[in-house]
C-alpha cells in the first residue's frame, strides 16, 4: 500500500526564530545580493532521542552562531541557550547525549604570525542552557605539546550507558621533573565519558600514530587506523587499519590505505555492522570507487555491496543513534540513493511521491527507536526545507526552510549537459539559465568548482543562482580532474594534470558561444578556491577567451601552496599532490601574469587556512607589475568560506558590478 503523508508547516518555529516574511527579490542588485549572500537559516540540526525537540545551530548577525532548542510538541519560542561570536570562536555541531543534554563542538583559530592554527573543544550542557561543562580533557603548563584536537564523539550509545559517549582524546605528554602525576603517554586514545557527571575512563590506551577509531555503534571500538611519521614529524602516505574479532581485545590486520597525488588506493573503512560482523568501506573496482563489506571474523571475506560502471559510489548512508548502515549513494546527472534496508527503501519511494518537487531527500537524524525521522528535501529550484516525519501516524510536518530569504524568489532550473572537449571527450556539466530567458545571447559565466578533488552536482547553488538571477547563464563543468567519475577521469589531479583540466574549462566557454547562449564579448569566468585557480589559469592558456575574471580565495602559485603546508604534518601529502616538474612554473598563474590581458577581481579572507591570503596578494602584485587591471578585496577575520552574510553580500555586489562593467553591460 502506498504511504500517504499529511504535510503541515510548523509556523510557530519559523516565527519564533525571528525570520522575516519572504519577499520577491527586487531588481536592484543590493537586495538580491543580500538574499543570496545570507547564510543558511539552519547551520546544523539534530533530533532529541525521544523525538520531541530539535537543537538548531542558527546564524546570528555578522558571522556568529546560536544554539536554539525548539519544542516540537508544545511549540512556542525556541530558546537560545548558547552563542558564539564568530570572532574567532564558532559553534559548528550539536547533538543530544540524552533527552535533556547536548554535546557541542566549538572551533577557533589562532594566528601566531607564521601559521593559522585551528583548535576544537567539546562541551556539554543541558537543554535549558544550564550545567555547561567542558568535555575535552584539560591540559596544563607541563604539557609538551599543544592540544589542537579537542576530541570527536565516535559512539553515542557507549554500550547502553545513559548519557555516556565514546570520544577520542589526544593524550599529550607532560614534563615529569618534580612530579609523579605527569602524563607520559602520547597519541590518540578513546575515553568513555558520562556527559552528565563528566566521569571518564580510558577504554583505548593512546597509540602513537593512531589517527582514527571506528566503533560498532554499540559502544565497542572495532577498528583503529595508524599512520607512521617521518623523522621530522611529517605524516606518512599510508594508513594501516586493524580490527578486532567480537569479544577479542587483540588486533588483526585489516588493510592499508595509501593517499597519493593521483587518488587514494586501498580499502578505506567507514563503519562496522556488529550484527553482520562486517566493516563497510570504499575501494577501487575497475577504476571506480565501490562500496565493499569485509568480514571481521578472521576470514576477511570481501564482497562488493554496490558498484557502478559509470560513476563512483562515494557516500555511505547511516541513520539513528547507532549510525547503522542503511544504504549508499552516487551522483550521475543527480544524486541517487540505494537503500539496503527494505523499510527505508519503501519509505524513500513514498517520500519522493509525496514531495515531487524536492527529489533530493536526505535522512538527517532519528529518534532512538527511529519512529520519528528528521529529513531534508530540496531541488535545483528549492534551497530545501527540513521535515519531521512520524512513521507511526504517517504525518510529516515542515520544521523550517533552509533559506527563507529566497522563499518568494523564482529560481533558475539547472540542466545537466555535456559538451565536447578539444580532444573529442564529452565533458559533463550543469547549465543554469535565467528564469524566463530565451537562453540565447546572454552574458555568460563559466564557473569551475573547487577542490580539485571535488565535483558539482545537480541541486541548489547560491552562487550560480545569484548570477542567474542577475541575468547570466552559468555553466559548471565537471572537468577532467574532478572526482566522482573514476581514476581515469581524475587523472593525476587538477594541478599535476592542469593542462587537461584547464583545457576542459576553456572548452566550456567555447561551447557556450557555439550554442548561441552567449557571444564572445559577453563571456566571463568565476571560481572559488581551485575554481579561482582555474579562472586565472584559463586566461594564461587562452588570453582572449574570457573577458573578465573573478577569483575567490584562489591558488595562484603551486610552490607557494606547497610551502604553506611545510610546517604542518600533512606536508608530504600536499607535496605529493602538487608534484614536481615544469608544470609548477607553467601551471602557476602568478608566474604567468603577463599573459592575463583582462580585468581581474580577487576576494580573500585573511584567516584562510586552506589557501593563504598571500596567494591573492602575490597575484595582485604580479598583475600590477605587468600593467594588469586588478583589484583585491580582503575580508578581515574570515576563512576560506567567507562565512559572513555581510561579506558575501559585498562580494556578490562587487562581482556583479565588475562583470557588468567589464562586459559592457
């Protein structure tokens, strides 16, 4: 029998969160930029174990966050119980440890003049804001190292102990002179922590080189990953995984994962199913990533769970407080999910019928008994909204839209397309045309994605939708060097194989002209991170193709990017990813600034830990030295994502004005 849902909107929650009534986006760029530049109304959301409350991490004015608790039964105003200023502390994640207590992650950064260091700390607090305690183990003046990692919860059940969790802990050795109480252990371990009393017990002694622990969702650690270091402290390229048989404390070899410039090789475990006694993880099958399960009974029997001949299977679907594995997903023209759990498979099919305009459906959280599910649904023309589904009553209630500022804005549909590269290869991508346009003779933007180990997918994208709302056609190519299409498509990655990747990006622009979507003098390129690199390097390869360049937080010199990592433990991996050879000079736009003949607009945050702001400063300096037209806009205190509504609004407003002036619009 087909499942039917009664859908209703929880107006009390929307109003109580102080969200203004949605209005149609006006023509002037300012309000349009503000609507698209606004941060998502929900940064993160979780459902209480009894399914009666949700914890919402929401944006505050500026760049901060607030934790709010909403009562789904009684309604009323959500209560703000915790805030973070965003200068520089951020609240990034909150989950329920009991029906009345939460565990949250706070992150911050410190700039010592040489490096920007990130720190995290875990805290616990009651749902009324009381009894706030730091879960992260305290350090002291005797510590011989800085504890940046404040610990991660890897199991919310802790073998059924109410309110207890399993959390990783970085043990830091201490100076022993003059004391018998100093800690001499070093490495990552696991503790069972009572989030109410803060009683803690070490259940996995710290191991030198340990980088990961995986539990079975029942309070038992079953897998550990260790990685050696070089003599000067850099991480080795290989992670060795070991596992335990049920009821056994001894470790057995599971496999090795090698991280290289051309992609990872080997089995990468993600989860343990204690009932089936298997580990789920990803590995190669015929040149593409597939989902496998490996028996943890000593036989290491290996079985393909899901594989595709066309794309990578790259996401594991888990649900509930035990994080049980229920399916996997992959992206062809759009993201698709295959459920292994029959009940969820039937439920997902019913949801797709109940929400025909929101085919991208994700299960976000669940009550302890999974009778109530928190889910997200969206599409290309719907930024998405959150729903609470009661499986017993078959009623579904809308909790909150993701972007209420765009509720009455007509968004542009996104169409999967392919275009032919110069060597005949068909390149997939996504074309967004302004709503109501003829699709011909438009100003157009090629927008390469970041990464380069990433790919664009069908769905809502605030950046491309903003430019479509301003009348631009936008093409997002999944050039060779993107992930998701197998190792042959990824090649050596978008830096070492930059000629192929950038060639595909340039061919995307030529395709827009050949199709009559745009004309040569109305073609621009906009990119973020690696996309910013591609935007700049595209004009090194073909100086006359794009008439304007917008690069946000771009890589501009490959050796500079390498050197940014020299004082970090991952330097060897970054070094291998970038590689050595003539492609460093030839593939660095800052070293070829004289070939860029069109106006350039750069944006960068000065606390960017992904790509240092020095990259944009170098690019601006080199362009100015050869008489190029360039402007660099710096955002104080912001990182790679420019996660600030005011900054994003400024960026969109300036980028729109720059493109219109450069293209003669």
